[in-house]
């Protein structure tokens, strides 16, 4: 426990109320998480939940489930995140929504739905993920809380990036930017909106604009003390640089992402499979095929360990492209066909169409 955290917790305990303890523990958790120290943050999330269970206090419990869910997600533990989210959602009481938003700035049901969209896509259900994202947006709009809605329209909209659907991302970013400026919420229009805009511009292949927005979004988020999501955002920036022809800069950015992921106490591995895949893809473009294959197989292994079928499909498609370029058609099919055949929905999405095109390509 660092000195600031200890002081905050001691002050919270001295107040002698459950609300003080809640705000102390929740504040330390979210500060630790936002700094990027995801592995360290999980301990605080568990403590918050344990205090809630001990006191049978619904506020401590639901925010404890929220904190453990998000911590597990960022650690790449998708099934654990889903379990925490389901338990928290079962406690949700709409009559207490205003109280929770006053305490934290966010409504738990909005948060549960938004993060559910993330891991549902990753676990291999791209259509269900959109349904959850749409439900999140509708719920947040009904509540009418500006920061909560802005959160939904930015972090909660990443499913459209995963699905490579830039127009939906642009729509969310425009609404969030308008809301943030009307309500004077700088964290949204300075950091979170540019991040989403950068992803949308990357997916629509507006590369100079994507690079500018992603850099701005990362830098301003860092200036505000934020480091979560940065490994993924830097991998997107790396992809944009590589597509523009600067593979060396792209690989350097991937190196920065991996350094943050592996930092002791941090370990943000929710998007590790994609970071490794992009490293392999860039090495392919430099004709460093053996090194590329190592990275791509590592990506597939991690995605398989997570049960992240969508990441596994994307990385398997890239590896199949590499194998096909060597004339290894049977090996490419052996890598790609099993994971493609696992899917039951989302066949009109970019990743499944790309995989199917490879599988159906003439010899």
C-alpha cells in the first residue's frame, strides 16, 4: 500500500460510516486502475467487495462487483469479469441509480452493459455485443446523466471498433463531443473523444487524421494521469503508422505497448492478443516471417487461454495469410478452419468475412 492510499483509507475509517469507507476504497481502486496499475487495483476491488459482503451493504457490494469486473477485464480474465458483472447486475436497483451516480459519476447498469459488450465480442459473439452496446446507450440516455452518457458513448462504444464499423464509431464520438462541450466535461472532449475518433479514422483508412487523433487522445489522457487502455490505443497508432509505411515506428510503438503490459503491478492484458498479432503482421511486412510466426502463435495461444474467440480468429487469419504466402495451404486451413467453424453469428462482420475469403480462395 502506498502512502497516499494508506492515508486515504485511514481517513475513511476515522469517519466511522459505510459511505466514507466506500468512497475511500473506491477512490483508491479507481486511482490505482486509472494509473494503469491494473494488477495492483484488483486487490483494492476485492477489499471493497469483501467489506460490502461483511456489512451486507448494497452500495459497497455493487461497487465492489463493478470494480472487480473492470479489474478482471483489463487483466484479460474475461470469464471472471463476466461472472462479477452478472453478480453486480443482479443487485442493481433503479431506485438507487441517482445515489450511485452522485457517489461515482457512473450508473452501475450502464457500466455492466458497456463492459459486457467488450467481453461478449471478445468471447466470440459479435452480434450480441452490439445488442448490449445499444441497450447500454438507451439506458444511459434515459438516465440523462451527462458524464455517465459520455462514458457510454466513448469507452462503451469500442465494440464498433472491434467490428471495424467506423461510421457507428463516428456517430458515438460526435454525440459525446457535443455533450461534453455543452456540459463542460474536459476529460471527454480532450481525451476520450479523440481516442474514439482516432480508432474510427483508422478503420476508415484516414491515416494522417487517425495518427493525429490517437496521439492527442493518448497524450491528453496521460496528462490527466490516465494509462489504462493505452496499450491498445498505442497498438492502433502503431497500425496506422505501419499502414502509412513507417514499419519501424509502428514496431517501436508496439514495443511501448508490450513494455507497459508486462510492467510489474500493471499487466493490462485485455488486448494483448491484438498487440501481438499486430507485431507479427508488421514483421511479415518486413519479410521477417519466422519472427512473425512466433508472435502470431503467441497471440493465438493467449487468445485461446482467454477463450477470446474473436481475437483468436483475427490472429489465425493473419497466420493463415503468412502460411499461404509460403504455399502451405493445408497448414493454413488447419489453423483457420476450426476457429472459423466455431462461430454461430456475426458472419457479415469484417473478421468473419476475411476468414471466409481465405478459406474459400481457389488453390
